C-alpha cells in the first residue's frame, strides 16, 4: 500500500503543479506580481525565494495556489507599494478570466500529451485474433482449438481484428459457425456452436494482446481526440447525475490511490492513460461553478462584465472561503466512504 500512496501523491502533485503553473505563466505574461507559488496546502514544509516570488511546498499534498497581488482584498497590506498595473484587480475581466482559465487548460493539454505518449511511444494494448487461452468446457475446447491458434475467417468471411471476430460470434448463439484457423503454418476449419451467456454468444477463448504504436502525427491527433472524448464523457456523466439517470459516484484521493496502484500493476500504458484521464478530469472539475473553484471565479468575472463593475471583493472572498470549507468537508466525507469501501 505504501508504494501506491507514494505513486498517488507524486502523480496528483504533478497534476496540481501543472494546473497552478498554467495560472502562474498566464499571470507572469500579463505582468501580475505573484507573491507565492505553492504546491500543497496547510503548513509550509520548505520554501525558497527567487526574484519577487516565493516558491513553497506545503504539508498536505492536495491542491495548491498562486497568491497574486490584488487578488484578495483582505491581503491589501501585502500589496502596499506595488504599482497598480502589477495588481490582478487592475486587469480587465477578460484578462483575469484568461489567467483563471489557464489552469484547467494546462490540465487538458497535459491530458493530450499523456494520451499521445500512450498511442505513439508506449503503445496501446490491442487484442488480436490469436488465442492466448482456451477456457475449459466451452465450445472452442470441445472443437479442439488450442492456445496459439489464429483465426483468419469465420464462415468463409475473412477477419483481421478481435472486434470483427466478436462481431460475428456474439450474435450466433445456438448456431453452427465455422472458424478457419492457422496452426503451425497449416490452415484448417473447425465447427462449433457458441453458447449464450448474458445474451451474447461465446466460444470460450481469450485473445493475445500486443502493444501497437501509431506514428507521431497520428498519435498527436488521437491524443487530442481522446482528450475531447474523455471530456465529453465526463460532461455527460455530470449531466446524467444531475438528471438522476446515473447514480452519483465520487472517488476521493484514497480511491484514486487504489485505482492508480491497479493501473501501475497492469502496465505503463494503462498508468499513463489513467494519468491523462485524471488530468482532464481535474481541469474540468475546476471549471464547475462551485465556490473556491476556477469556475466560480469565472462566473464572478462574467457578472462583472455584465454589470460594468466588480462584485464587492470582500463578499466574493467570503463566498470562496465558505466554498473551500464545504469542499474540505466533502473531501473528508468521500475519504471516509473510500475507507469503508476498502474495509468491506
């Protein structure tokens, strides 16, 4: 369990770092003074000063923040003496929104890079039409099929992928099918009748899985496409939960630790893919209109743009403070549920 915890802390820390780095770089580009760039929350473990910014690592390995000058009305004393054009509050709503959006955008970009690494460098595990295992008592074993046999046709129709094979077998429960196999360079036919399990026809075989890589251009395209697909599925899931069509299911850091550990044991490709999916989820979660998250700050900026004047900074700070307290309470509750799930 300890290696899994270390892995989770490191990977989640990397995701948070990139998220905050997105805010940081956007703030720097617009000339905002940044008091502190922090990874983690709570008491300071260690820190160093470089230029005008303090960089710190905090004890609780969850979250992080940039302390921009002019961001919090309650910290006006820290901003004393700074030029007005170095204050976040002096920027237009559009430029402040760009700084806020840069955090989630960084996570989406990291997700695309992670998916690209999987598709072009690590390789994605792909099932083939060669059998790795024959399950006892099922039609394939009874027909004399052996591990290592490769299917090249079903009922005389050539097949080249596992998807084509299952597409022919699953609708054929109770019907005789003819498989053309290759074994040791020799080609032969066998007949069998798929049995029905869960409404689909099965013959009792498992495929050999190989890692296949795309060229760099195709992998980059697929990485971007996968990021969009993961994002759409996440949004559909949120809508489904709000509409009551999907049972709410939220996993906290403890549950994520378990999932990351399982992915690491499965293989590097699965771990990197999960890292990409978590990065995309982190970016999207931060865009939700929940107080203390980036999404709520964007809502306040949109209101400012419509009203032509900002919301009272102290009232906004209070809303975010209350939101942060509620998020921490939710975090404790989810962690409790994760622990109960593990114990059971």
